[in-house]
C-alpha cells in the first residue's frame, strides 16, 4: 500500500482574547470585559452554556460546512473560564459527534476524541490527503463472472458483488479478503440471472440479492449462507437494485420487467415481504429483461434509503425515506407508506442513473445527461447546491459512463477514469484523485473510505482516516 499524500490536520486555536481593542485585527473575536465575565458566570448556568455551544456549532455546520463547527466552538470557549469549562463535558462532544458527524457509537477513548478524529478525517477529504491501495483475491472460478457489479461499505467491511453471483468481503483496516459468499445453485432464467444486484450490511449480518430476485443472508465471519427469499422472475421481472437502511429494519428492491411491481419492501428482521407495488420502472420493462441475458451496458434504475434526522433520538421508522431513480424520473417516498409519493423530479434531458446517491444527513445527488448535478434535501427536494461534473456527456453524442456517490460533506463523480470531488454545501469543485483507474463499474464512499471497482477488474481503496 502506497501513500498518496501525507495526512493533514489542524488544531483549532484557543486564544485568550487578550490585548486592547485597538490592537485587535478586524474580524477577530473580541472578548468581554472582566465585569461582563463576572456577570456571565453569575447568570448563565453551565447546562445553558452547553446548549448554546452546541447550537452555535450546529448552525455553523449548516451555514458554512461541518469543518466550521470546531472554529465556532473555539470562539465560544474563549468567552470566560465558565464557558471554557464546558469544553470538558463529554456529553457536549457526544451530542455534537452525533449531530455533525453522524456518530452514535464511540470508537475512541472519549467523545471529544471522537469528534476531533472525524473533524480531521473530513479535513483530509477537503485537502486530498489519503492512502491508496488495491484489494487482492485469488478465488476466481469463472473469468466471465469476474466483473464487479456493485459495492457496499460499512464501518469495518467492504463487500463486492460480482457477475457470477459471488460476494467478496474485505476488512477495511487490514485489506484482508475475509470471505467469499456464493448463492445457492438452482435453475435460472438467463446467463446473468445470478449476478449480484445489491448488498446490505448491518453489523456482522450481510444480505445480498441477485438479478433473478433471490436474497441470501449470511454472518460475515460465520461462513454459513442461506436463502431468505426465492425470486420469481416471471411475475416480478429482474431485481435491478437492492438496498437497506442504516437501522437494519428494511430491505428495498427495485424491479423492472413486470407492470406495477417496481418496489418490493421486506421487514429484514422477520424477512417478511410487506409491500409490492409501484410503476416507476414500467417504461424500462424490456431493459429489465435484457439484463438477464446480456452484459450490463445500460443501468435501469437505482434506489437508496436514508434516515431524515441525523443523530436525533426519534422513532427510526418515522424518518426512513427511499430515493428511487430511472433515466427519466426520480421519486421520494416514505417506507412506512410507500403508496404516497412525497416528491418527484422529471427531466427532459434524462438522469444518469448511476450518479444517484444519498448521504446520512438526508441529502441526495443526481446528475442529468448534460452533466448538471443537483444536491437536494430528501424530505423537501429543496436544492442545496448545483454544479457541472464536466463529463456527463450530451444527449446528442455517446454518453460517457459516470459513477457517483456521496458522504456527509463531499460528492464524488468518476468519468473517464478520473474521480473528481465537490463539497456539497456550496457546490465548489475541490480536486481530482491522483490515480487514473480507467472506466469504473461501481464506486462507494463513507466518511473515511472511498472504494471503486474498475473495468480492469481491480478494487481500489482510498483511506482518508485522520491517522493516515
């Protein structure tokens, strides 16, 4: 593994606000007088200061970006000793780790350490500081099925789904190939019916679906795999995408090939199918059938699930929305009531299906066939920012393949073998990855890692962690 660049990080200043007013530079924080400090100490209880500090940080992250939260806190802590003492409250850092970085599990010694780690990791994303490597495996039985079709990433693992039905799981920290999972054999309709169409990881449990609609479940380190659902291609069509939610409550399948059966929703805890309906993919029925017998050249549709409130202690079912897209239409619906469409977009230009993704703070990104990208809020479809990816291609000429994904702070688009990065508050272009990896079949990102499956059958991994 070779390092692309050294990790960069910054410590937030904790100046004392000393010196006269006339000596301070314009724009610097002006500390209160001694008498005002005494008044603050007497009037403002610490729990109130904690709430104020949290709100200042959250407001800064919303208006400027998540990296602005730490400098905003530094200013608050300079007011006086009482306010500075709040900086030692782990409850404050736990709240901010959840609201700003989406962290609900403690991976470091304290919540302050947790907050600092993810701040520095996000800063590494901002400055292109990462380590790049490739993941190796040698258990290929069928060269024709060697193509990676989809990627899913969790806190610890990267799962890669292949055209021959195999799912290979890698440990992100060590890059070790942990296990290969293969679907149970049965008679299948079409050469590519067993190709993996989607993977869901929740803790140590992994579920994956194949184009013919079969769903298999396994424990990653257990090695035992079982079929949880038997697909019915004749009745349902091809299962073109399969995903789940962060809580592990739902599985969602997007089908094409049968009228008004676009969406299948399962309760993943009981593995019970609870909903079948939807007309989103009715115009793409023929394309769905072609996927079973032909190598993928067009992508029919994509579905992603997101929880609309980040870090809030709410009923998980109330805020889990699905974003589903085909080449002509994008819709948003609540998994509790999928019959009701909460919002939709249509485009005369058409959408690039493989550009669509969601982030954990309930935003989604989509790109049209002219390369114009929009980042929107899932609940309202309000546009947050827009930019052009300089590689989407026009409708009048051959379209270059574009693969996209996003995390809390950044959107990544791969076109022409180059991965480019934008921040998603203002839509500013930041940089492109140094490595040229050729055409990409799949790309995925979380808050620390980016993975891409290239057409030369290599799996690339970039680590932006603060310890790089």
